[in-house]
C-alpha cells in the first residue's frame, strides 16, 4: 500500500494525533493563562471535529483498505462507528471548558479517543489490546484529575485495579486462543467459539469476562458508580457514552458472523439479565444523578450484551443504533446540567447533580428541565421516542434468533427502570424549587451549544432511523 492510501486509511487517527501533538506543544511553550486555556480548547475541539468529518466522509464514500493486513483495516461500517464515537465526543468537549484549566486534560482525552478509534479497526488481539490500553490508561488519570473531591483517589484506584484485571483476563484469553488455533487474529476467535475442547471454551470465557469487566456487567460493575461520581461531569459523560460505545462495538467486531450456541450463549444470557435487574433496582435508591446514571448504564450494558445473541447480520446495526441513541440521550442530560441555572449552575461540581437539587428545575430553567425530562422518558423506552426504537431492535433480533424467553425476561427487567426515570421527572416538574434562579456565563453558553447539538442529532435519529442504521452494514 502506498503512502497516500496509508495516510487516508488512518486519517481520523492522524488528525487526533495532530491534536495531541498540538496540545503538547502548547503545554510546553505556553504559560498558564485564560488565553492558553482557550487555545488548548480550540485545538482539541478542532482536531476532534476534523477527525469526525474525515471518518464520516470516508464512510459515506464507501472507503475500504487494509494498511496493515491482519492487524488493522477500515471499512464503511468501522468508519461509521468511528464517526459516531468522535461525534459524541464533541458535546463532551463543549461542557469540559473548565477542565482545560488542567494542562493534562486535552492530551489525555485525545489519547483516549485515539484508542477508541484503534479498537474499531482492530483485526487481531494485539491491535485490540493496544487500543483498549490507549483508551483506558488516560481514563484512570482523568478520574484522578478531580483530586479535590475526597472520593476521587479511591475511585481512580478501584478503576485502575479492576481495569488491570480486565487487561490481564483479556491477555490470558488471547494467549489461550493462540494456543488453541495458532493465531491471534479476531477471526481465530470465531473458531474457538464453536470448538468444544476445554482450552477453547476457557479462552472464550476469559475474553467474555474481560469485556464484562470493561462494560460494567454484574458482578464486575463495582468500579462504575464510584468512578462516575468521583470524576468531573464531562469525564463522567465520556465514560458513560464513548467508553461504553467503544467496548460494545469492539465486542460486536469480535463476535462478527458467529452465532452463539450453548454453553457460551448461557453465559451471555445469565450475567446481562442479572445486570438489567440489579442495575435498575440499585438505580432507584441513588441520591445522585451521576450514580443513578452509573447503575442505569449497568442495566443498558445488559441489553447491549444480549444483542450478541441476535442474528449476526443485524447485530452491528442494532448495537450501533442503541449506542448512538443511548449516548445522545445521556449527553443531553449531562449538557443540560451546566446549561441550567440556579442551584445547578451556582454550586460545585460535587453537588450540582444531586437529585434533591433538581427539585423545581422547571421553574428555574424550563429548557433544561424539558431536555432532561425528554431524555429520561426516552431512556425508559417510552414509545415513540428513539429509546423505544433502540430497545425494540434489540428484543426483535433476540426473538428472531429464537431467544424468546430471554427477550421476555429482559423486557420485564426493563420495566423496573421506568420508576427511577419518572422519579427524576417528578423532582423537576412536581416538587417545589430547591433554590432561586441564577445566571450563567461562557460555560453556560457552551453547554447550551452542546445541548443544541444533542437535540438536533436526536431529532435526526428519531426521524430517519432507517438511514442511520444503513450506515452500519458490516462488510461480508
């Protein structure tokens, strides 16, 4: 492959790398000031926006290439996945303006996004492992950047330990795949999935457990609530949406073209169903919106892993569409928090998302209350909102694959989530105001811009779901 084709295939990654280098140069030569922070913010935002446009343009053009055969390849579906996760990062950057006071923040965030993109083009366990580590290592530090909050250090350590356990489990599983097949390609995983010997089955279990750890599936979920609560709001939004999308899309790539059968299918059924029930039940008692979102994300991870049981032909479409809808709705909630006024805008990051402070939000900031309320209803799966369409696709594929009982149990578990979503709406619309209204500033305007982006994208997804899903058609 010539240099031009190599550059084109890696264009989104190169643009992110350019942003990383630019941020490092600014940190080296610049002096701490408001102007320096604005430059760093502009460089990060510009590089992510350019990478998003590059990935989307290549996907729409149907670009396909294998610059590193057997290790790294691109196709329209993978490029669409990159465009999706990079686009979801734009609202995160807009609400993270204050986080750029920490010089390390833009480099860490862009580096993590680089790992996200690498995972979507991985063709071997080596590339997958490299992408996963580039994604994860900056995240541990991003959680720790909120060190002024007393729980940040403990949460970062817990995240690091369990993330390390996931890495070790994945490496052991990959080693057993190599021992069973003599290959480290992701295609070799399909061979061990259908094998019946103990070595192959152990390899599959270890790889699955690694993804369960990264996706916060019960009982490997303990890191999520603490990390979500301890990090700053933009980092929490990043973990809840982009990291979740990266892990699940990589899992779909790993299981591409394979129909799960017993006993492996039973493992994929059992733990995600437990996650759906436990995540929804635990979310009911959370005093913080972020902890509620953390337990909610555990339940949503259960729905997404159940999608691995569906028809391989429609698996990527259903998972990608669900992740897009889930990401947009969660980002809408997180962008509406700083976009609102009063208690949410005038208190510290540590308390402004307490559910008690959402009381009477409709009187202080009607727009923010409406956006959060619409997101809650959609996340609950109320028709005809896009969240309902996303869940419908998952359960439809499950039933089509013959897993009727699993679909019914998952649907029953999803009903539990309606309570805590409606509880948030009750706080905002049916409770007396917790504090008087206040005013915003530049961060407030950026948050409004991020909210507008999320609303516009959600409307497009809701009105044209077929066109959106058609972008995620895997290559045969």
